[in-house]
């Protein structure tokens, strides 16, 4: 089967790409509007791009009428946002944050999240999330259908049991994030296995221990 992407509609390309390029990590992003409303929204077009500088990317689609989502509008206005990683414990609340609300209503309040002040930026972080990255806008791209924001991580917050701070290792036995699969499906990360070192450069594992990375 061969498909010429130039002959497909944008929606057809989206359906194929979003269901094949999986699983995708989920960024639960908090921002603050000019009126002081805390917005929270999940995005699965998200990933890390590098560690020096420490940058992450989120891609936010525009509405069909060309209007932009609250998260994108807030980032464009303030240049600040917090990226949270969602685990099994907050998966349903994370998903509920994807519902459309008026700009003057907060998803954080609607789903029952608790917020805590950030250390370096204005938008608060979600206390229930296992990990939160405070980000300043590093770069942005705009396409016909999306805003792509690259954020530099200024500060990280994590549950105490997740990090061995002396070795800067993640205790994977305490970390159970969820990921986006095709359509409205999610997957968990409990079925794990280790592979030997591949010698493939940056992606070569430094340890085969399944309880840390």
C-alpha cells in the first residue's frame, strides 16, 4: 500500500499519522490568561528535544475557524507554561481537561486539581502530577494548522519517590505514566522489558536495570 500525502486532505493525514506514530507522551499544560484564569489542557503532540539547552516541544492545533486555543493564546501572551506528565492516578482528570470551556472557566477547578506556586514563572503547577517542568518559551513556529512551541525547562518538580537525587536517576518502579494511542485510546506502561546496549549513539541505554534510567 502506497499513499501520496500530497493527494490526501489534512484530516486524512492527521488520522493516519496520529494513529501510527504511537505511543505518544502526554503534556498536561498549565498557563494563565491575562485575566488570571488558570488553564489546563492535554497535548499528545509533545516530546523532549534536547538537554543542553533542556527543551521540550508541544504542538497545539488551531480551531477550524482559525481561532487559537486558550493554551496557545496564553503562551503567546506570557511566554510561560508548565508541562506536567500524566500518570495512571490522574489519567481521567487529565483527559477531562481536554473538554472545551469558556476562557473565563478553569479546567483545573472543574476536574478538582490542586495548584501550587511555581518557582520561576507565573503559571502554577498541578500538585497531583508526578512531574512538572516549568518552561519559558524558547522558540515558536506557526503553520497553517498549528502553533509549535519550544520551551526551555527552568525548574523541575517531582514526587519524592520518583527521583534518586544523588545519582539523578528515575525510579521506574514508582513511575507509571500513560501514553496516547490511536483515536481516543490510551495505554499504560506496566509491561516493560530491557534490551542490551545497542551502541547506537545517543539512544544507547546506559543501564539495563529496569527500575531506573
